[in-house]
C-alpha cells in the first residue's frame, strides 16, 4: 500500500489544483492542517454532505465538547463545521496508524467500511458502530464477491443499525452481528422552509432538480394537462446552475409557442407567470412549500433519481421517473409516489390531483442508536 501511495503522489498533487479537492487531498493524504483527533471523544464519521447532515440529531444529543466528527469530502467538511467543534478530514488509511487515538465510541455512517478505521479504533478501546447501513441491489453482488474482506471488517464492528429488513439479511450474510433495523435516519429530521412565499392561485406544479433531457418533456406534458386546468402554474428548478441560461431560453420559446407567459425568478421574484424558471440556489425547499405536485427530476433520464423525502413535510403529491437506482432506499421508505416516464406524464399529473400526499411508511427512531452510544459514555 505504501508503494501505491508513493506512485500516486504526482496524481494527488495534480488533483489539488481542482477546487473540489483543494482542501481535502492535502488534509487526507498529507495531513495538512489535519492533526490527530483528541482522545476520549464520541467519534462520528460520514463521507459527504448528505450523510454528514443526517448526523445532526445524533450529535445534538451530546455535549459539543464530547463529540468529534470526520468526513472525506470538502462539502462534508463544510457541513461538519456547522455541527461540531472538533472536525477533521479522515486521512488515507495507512496514515491512521499514528492518527487515531483512544476514543470512547466510533459511529460510522452508511458504507464507509474501511478496514483499518474499524481495526485501529477497536484496538485502541472504542466501541464500534455502523449506522444507517444498507446494501443496494446494484452493489449486492460486489459485496458478495469480496465477502472474505467484508466478513473481516464486520468481525470488528460491535453493533450495526440497518435501514431495512432486506439490508439486515444481507448484512448478516456478510458477517455483521448485533444488527437492528432502525429505518433510514435521514428521515428522522425533515427539512423546513427557510422563507415564506405567497402561493399563487391554481395548482402549482414544481419540476424539481431537473437534468438535461427532462425539461422539454415535462413542459410538453404540463401544457397538455393544463388545457383542462388553465390556472395551473409550472415552476422549473434545474439541478445545476450552469444550465439556467440554456433552460431559460428553451422555456421562453416553448411558452411563447403555447401562448403562455414566462418569467425568471431572479428577475421578477414573482410566481404569477404560467411558467417560471427558479434560477436560484438553496430555494427548492421553499418552493416545495407552495407546491401541490412535485415532478422530481433525475429519474426521467438515467441519473439515478433524487431524494423524495424533502417533499414530505409539505403535503405534496410526488411524481418520479423510473430511473431511481440511486434512491431506491429512500423511495422504499415513503408511500404514495407516482411513477411515470415522460410519455405518460400527462396522465400522471391528472392522477396526482386526487392522490394522497407523499407520506412516510414507518416512523424512524434514533433511540436504539443513542442507547448504543450511551452504553459506553
């Protein structure tokens, strides 16, 4: 492993010139501004932004000076600094030998199954826990193929908290012990609107987190469906801001062809037009709060889907495309999603008008995890 590390040094240095790696690579591979964790902590570890944010209700259950939090990405690190006083990047595995000290407990989020992380933490006195654990359909065969490795890793994990019964069975097959099903902890605390906007008259449809190849089909379905509901509004929220200009041009052209009005939110801050491009970042939750139907993007093209749980607090009906392979766990935790491809979206919109709002299948409880931590602190 040391030889591979040396051989990869030129590539690592090259990657540090990329903005997304500018902090994380020097910290993880060269320990720049990344000293060892102080000992005696409740140590949480997550990979990126979403996993780190999901730890918030668990971290808040303990005194700030009792907690340490590590991540592996810059987005995760930025979020971690909002949640804990002691925050570090998790170093490259060989560096863990002299970086990990004695901790009370190690709580690892989801699929961060690093051999030396669990081995050294446990050897140096920490209780080891894997939480929100899951094994997706896509990765199941890969886990089985390397079962010999995962059995060794799971032999070093004291307790595992799985998202579902299917995950529990798969984890136990790979050697996990003391497995409990607690549900997906990302659903334990749902988002709230940060601003309040006035809801316009009529049914508001929000096309959320859309990707290339989705907007035009969504607009065509909306226009056909709107023929019988002329007061309906469509809000389009592209996933990537660099596409705002291109999508604006397309929406304006299509609106003009259909005799509809169009506006850009950044220019009008109004929802009065028939079709509105939401060309602003960090506002999607606020527009869910004024929506009746959400058409969730990233699943009408093979992107893998986006998180449906953010819709839950707002009583919306949810329509998704079929390509949800990255979000199967989240969709399996909710009830009432309507699935359609773009060719059937007009009918799906009509079905959504009288459908029940999206809801949670089962409540999620953090108590078993908190009890597991409190056992040793």
